């Protein structure tokens, strides 16, 4: 009898389709914006140098973009839970799209930096809104699977956008490339207007409203109760999402070592064609993301996370002992499997842990951990590389992943993470 009930529950989960009209539109917007972002990230430093500015100024463009995205992302989560997803998507898309068009014009470098900062705000608000919209329209039982598909947009963008940007720049010039990006963002803006599921979603409202209703129904002093429980910190960070999200902080710190120092280490070791590491790992990420969600749905998060942390640790340690391209690509396979499994699963855990009316803040909390981990990792690994050499960067980043595994196992025993 129990087996029959289990089979029925599984059938119900599988029948809950993720391929709804709203999710397909969200998926398109995510892919388009990420491709545009990666194209800009590739081309803007070259554009700044072409205008006659220094390499330091070119690097400042990326720093300003990242910092403003990090600073303004919590605000996006809080406002989404209060004002709705569409408002933040509208503002974020408009800011990112308009600034993309302004790059066409030659301007003083100070104004250029301001525009890049505004672009970072738009990118963070658009990304947080899209992630939250996806979690709204996906069934909880298939959340990890759906987020895995959403994550494919980043993988595809990383694989396609840099080469596409360079090809367009070489063939038509910088201004034509920026015009193309702006045109894509206009299309994104139009598609965004078509996502209006919120009208039929009564749970999308500010948590303070929910608590107020609960307090009034219980006869307790509602306003005082709400004020005590809803602090400014609670509006920015989702308390129920931070425990799963903390694992993404560890993953982002460890992952930053690859993005920052793999090329340096490969050159030091005399390994040619090391760029294939990124291609192989991207392919593996895509393959794993297509199936990891279904495995999680059937067997639980631990079956994804525990092997994921182990493989990430092994792959980073494997980079250190790679003396040839085949060995390095072996690490790339393991690294791609690990990252393809870990990020969407942790994202799903953070979203599902929060109440539905707080999923905006939950997504913002998760994405902030990536921002903080990437920034912290870049600083720490840069110092480690300077003091001890790049080999220790990967040894210690492997240890960071191992530490995340131990904390996760302990957390499961203590029942504060599933």
C-alpha cells in the first residue's frame, strides 16, 4: 500500500509541468540578458583601451559593475516582496537596456563609469527578478530541475557570448555591437511586459502584510507584533534562506580560483590550449543540469550535494597535479559535473525554504552569497598567490569545498538543513 502511495506521489510530481508560458518567457529573458552581459564584459575593456584609457581604467569598469550589483541586489529582493516582481523586472531591464544603448556614444570617462554603475544596478535587479519569477511559476516538487534549466542560460552565455562579441566587433566595430545589444534588450523589455502571472498569484505580497493579517486574526496587538518581527535586516535578508545559501558562499569562493588563476597556473606549468578546460567544463555543466533536478526530486538534495562537494574538491586538487592537457581536462570534467549539480540545487533549497511571499528576498540572499564569495575569493586568492604561489590557491580552494561538505553533513545531523 505504501509503495502504491509513493508511486502516485511520484506520478503527480512528474505531471506538474515546468514548461509553462511564463517559465518559457522567463527562460528567454534570462538567456538574452546573460548573453548581452557576457558580450559587454568581454568588449568593454577593449573599448576603453581603444578610446585611449589605461588598463587600470578598463579594469575599473568591471569593478564598478560588480560592486553596484552587490550593493543594490538586497534592495531588489525586499522591493519585490513589497511591490511585486514585475516592477523590479521593469526597472532593472530598463536601466540595463538604456545604459547598453548609451555605450554607443563617446563620453568623458567619469560619465562612462557612472553609466557602468547604473548598468550594474539594472543587471542585478533584472537577474533577481527573473530568478524569483522562475521560483514563483515552478512547482516546488520540480524546483531544482527548473532552476537547473534556468542555469543553462549562464552556461550557454559563457560559451557563446565572448566569441560572438569578438566576431561582431571585428566585423562591424564597437558601435554596431552595442547597437545589437541594445536591440536585444528592447525585445527583452517587450517580452517582460507579457509576463503578468502576478495578477493571479495572491501569495505575492509583503511579509509584513501577511503577519499583520495573522496577528489581527489572533487578536494580538498586530502593529506592535509586526514591527518587532519585521526589521530592516529581515527585509533585506531572508532568514529561512541563509542556511542553504551559506553553502553557495563556500562554492563561490572555491570557484573563483578557477576563473581568476587557472590561466596563470596553466601557463606556469607550460600547458597549451588550456582554454579547453572552460569548454569541457561548460559542456559537463549543461549535461548535468539537464538531469540533476530529476535525481534530486526522486532521492533528495543530499544525493546531489554530497557528491558535488566531493567532486569539486577533487577537481580543484586535480588542477594542482595536472602536468599535461589530458590531466587538466580530467579535472575539467569533474569540475563541470560538480558545478552543474551544486548551484541549481542550493538555489532550489534556498527558495523552497522561504515562504512564497518572501521568495524575492530568498533569491536576493542566494545571489548575494555568489557576489560576496566571488569578491572575497578574488581578494583572498590574489593574496595567497602573491605570498605562496598559485598552486596553493587551488589546494586551499579544494579545502574550502571539503569544509562545505563537512558543514553540510553536520547540518543534516543537527536538522538545520535538509
